[in-house]
């Protein structure tokens, strides 16, 4: 039986662990909230599963415990930040949440606002940032890459050259928000690592061995020579995911002016954050009428007998979020064991399970 916990208890627990390492209150609070939000939405590899690694980065001095991004360029609708102004990276959720706030402020005055960030810490679940954005009637875009990792092979290649490069977006509609969060590879590094640790196979042939064969064996990523993740589209149509990955690299590391060409090191992210205010275009009500019409048309599409109704992106995540806010967050069984050494070291008791 999977243990469930109150979301507020989990956030308080994460906050306590972070502040025991002398992380400042605001970065600790935001990071705890975002990690728990990932679990609430069902992204179990990108929620509290990442807390232990964040704590290790903080203890080693590779992540900063306080501070603010350095502004490298500032225009009315566009800004570039360096999130490691003193060498250590700022906590990714804190940086991303601040980037969305800045982009939203600019969007309200300029129609659109874009914040590009280099050398951020890992930002966890991308979808976790969008409930706050769409609640303001705004459209948000978030692209992320990590120039220190090369695990996804370009279409037709044998070796990794870039990361899963996720892309996420959220927008309001008259019938509820749409929130998408997809990688430009078929799967993520986190899922591959989890399956390998469990001795399990992936649901499909989502990887490529060093010999160039499609496989569902996560172990190929941990051998020498290593395999690679396949781009979205797989062996047949991977040129599509490859093209999207290149776009995201251009919008993150490219616009930020720092990335793979600099032989970047460390666990982190390059970010492209954009917010659009529909009021500056065809109008907020008109935007939601149009987006709502299409979302509802998709949800009411006829389906094969016995199949469930069509869901638009975000329907499942938001339903899980609502259910888990009431019934408790079902943590993956690996999360609490990964945090036990930190609980013992820092003297923080884990929260009680509700079920």
C-alpha cells in the first residue's frame, strides 16, 4: 500500500530539511512548494524525489543557500539572468518562480515578457509552475535544458548530445486550464534511473543501445559504452523530437549566451520563461472563449466503445492534484528512504502518513 501524506506536511518537512542546511526562508519555502506540487500533479520523478539531490548539492556548496540572480541584460519585455552570480547555483524552483513573476509583470505592461536564465539549479517539475500563471488569466511558456548533460541522441545518431529538453505551457480557457508538460525525448533521465534501480524494464523501446538497437532495457544507459535516450518519435519519427530539442537549446542556452560550447559543469538548467497577456491581443474573454471551445470540442470527440473520454493536456494532472489535496499525496515508495539519511543527519522527523 502506497503511503499518503498531507501536502502541507510534506511542504513543511521539505522546508525544515532545507532550512536546517541554512537555506534562506524564501528559497526554502518556494522550493518545498514546487517539489510537493510536482507530486500532487503525479510527476513522481520530479517532485520530492529530487530533494535529496538538492540537499547534497547544497551541502557540497554547489548550490547557493541565498542570493538573487544577476541581471545581465534588461529590456522592457526581455531580460537575461545569471543564476550563479557567485559560482554556486541558486535553487532552481526559486529562480523559475521569480522568473515567472518578472515575466508576468512585464507582460501586463508590454503584452509579453521573457526571462532567459543561465546557470540555474534544477527546476524540478515544469507543470508545477502553471496553476499560478493561468489563475491570473495569463499564458505561460517554459523551456528547459541542461548543458551539462548529454543523454539524448540526435535522430540517427548513436551517442547522446543533449538532454530531454522539456517544454511546458499553460493557458486559461472558459472550461478550465490547459497545462502541457512534455519532453522532447520519449522518456526522462529520472524515469530511466528509477527503472534501472528497480531492475524493471521501460514500457517501450524508448532507448538506443550503443550498438544502435532500440531497447526497453534501462541498463544500457549505465554501461560502457553507454546507450542514449531516443528523441520523441523514436526510431521512425525521431526527427521531430530532435528538431524540437534543437529549438529549445537555442531559446535557453543560445539566448542566454552560455551552455555546451562553454563546457558547462554541474547539475542545473538553462531556462526560457515567457508570459503573454491575452488582453494585449484579441482580449482575455475572446481568448478564453476560443480556447475553451476547442478544448471542449476535443473532450467531446467520439471514442471507441469502452474507452474513456478524450482528455486535454492537464486534465489528468489537475484531477490528481485535486484528489491528492483531499486524500493525501501518494509518494513513490523510494522517496522517504532516500531522505532518511538527511532526516537522521539534520534531526528532522518525517511527517506522519495519513494512510
